[in-house]
C-alpha cells in the first residue's frame, strides 16, 4: 500500500496534474489511511506521523475551501490590520498610567496615542484554563449579552473562513442613561499561535447593517484580547484587553474615561462568574 501511495503522491507533483482536484483528494485520503494503519501497528505513533497526518488533514480541508471574494478579502485584511496595530500598541510599554487597581489585583492602565486617542488596557488573571476562556469569548460570542450587563446583544452577521467574522453589537444603557444607546459593526479575527490566543477587531462598514434608529453608531478599534496560560500555572489564564472606543456624540471626556475603565473592570468580574458556572 505504501509504495502505491508514494506513486500516487509523486504523480501530483507533475505540473499538468496539479489542477486535477479529484486526484489530489484521493492522495490525501490515501495518505491518511496509510498513516492510521501504521499508527495502529506501532506501539506509539512517532512525531513525524503526527506531523504528516496534520499536514494531510490540512490538505484535505483546503481542497474543500472556496476562494474568497474581493469583499471578503477586504474584511480579512481589516481583521489582520486590527491585530497587528493592537499588538504594536501593547508591545510599547512606555507611557502607560494606572487608572484603577481592584482589590483582587485587576488593573486598568491607559495612554494617549497621537493617531488613535486614549486607549485602555486591562490586566487580569482568570482561574480557568485558556481553552475555557477562549471558548466563551469566541465560540459562545453571541451569548455575551446573557452574562455581561454592559452588552445588550452580540450578533454574528457573517463568517468568513475560520478566523474572521462580522458582528453587530448593541451596548446596554449605562446607569442613569449617562451614555445613550450605542451600537457597533465590527470585523473580528481570532488567531492562535502556540499557547497564545489573540482576538482582535475594529469597526467596519457592512451594507446589510446600516445605522439603526434609536442608536448612535460608535466606533471601536484597534482593540484586542490576548490570552496566555499563567506562567507556572496552566490552569489559570492571563488576559490582557486593549480597548479603544470612540462613543461619538457630545460626551465629556471625564465621563467617557470613567465609563470605559469601569466597563473593563466589570467585564472581568462577570467573565469570572460566567466561567465559574
């Protein structure tokens, strides 16, 4: 079987056969089957079998992928741009000032950037493993309104590939209605590199979601959350949240700063409560 599989794979390398999707799929399936057979016969699969099986799986998945349209590619690029900008902001450790420190160690910092304005940075440790936190923030994104009182609704408008989504978010009214109803249309992307996860986003335009009556369309971004296992304690997750929002409308900066920093502190509290349940 293995020699036959090798010949089949070799055939794909010829230029005039590269576009024969059926043959490529057949090769991927044959490789997967052969590796499974070898793994079953040996006491423990070797590292290279794991690696090749993974590559084979990736090849099979790519055969099923459809090419992105020009519009979809523009959203993917926006998500990547938000991610890169956010990481550059977080990497610069200079100029951060403490806004608030909670009794449990949760901390909010801020700084003013010439081309962005004032940004806020939340630093917390959550007593849950990274996969649990990631699942709640990404896989269960539309349920955020169920546990975060500052969010009225999160709705996924469109999914583009595995990493990019377009969302519509409605913010809940603040106490005393100091800040009136706001909504956002955002492009978000999630990336996982080893043990680090980055969830980034920024405001975008989406034809199917024009400005809504009764809401002021605010803007956010670049913004991101970085998730990493706590050093020496993989059952805990260090979460860093970079927040950048323009609420629009006529609002004093002192009120905006107070609302945004408190929003981050509240988020950490409610996230812990959600994960504990």
